[in-house]
C-alpha cells in the first residue's frame, strides 16, 4: 500500500508564496511520474505540474509557468511545489499524485494525496 501525505497549504495574500510538500510512504517499488493537480469549486481537477522521478523532466500548465516550480527528492520519494507570485485564481484544493507500480512490467497505478487547501486573498 502506498500513502501520500501532503503539507504546506494555507492562506496567503496575492503576490505571496507557498511551498507544498508530498511524501510517499509504504511499499514503494517504482515511481515513474510525480505531480500536482488542483480543483477549485465548480471546476474539474486540472494539471498544475508534473516531474519524472528519474530524469527530472518537468511539465507545467500554461497558467503557472514562470511562477511555480516543481521539484523532487529522489531518495525521500517526496515532491514539492514552490508557488510564487500567487494570484486569487490559484485558490483551490491542491492534490499530489504519483504513478507507482509494485513489480517490473506491471502497469503504473495512480495514487492521490488527500488534498491541501490553498487560498489566495486579493
């Protein structure tokens, strides 16, 4: 069983910064992709940023490029999201996700964190 524990959300004024963390624990065998998604009330969950654990290759939503930075700690199976110059429209519940498999050649399965609230006041 794989468990994801998130931390770092909160309330911040526009222009401020927050850093989210997500640590994976349990029976970790192989993680491929790590990422952050967000969901605002009335909206669908959307991709924020992803990073491949092995290569560090990143991908960002256009709306956060230049403001957010995703990174990972390979040894600790932890993914981070540094959010700078936050805007009210960034307010949402942020979820971390990993793609994990228990054995070689098995398909990867997606695991989700419990979500952490980020609120940006104007």
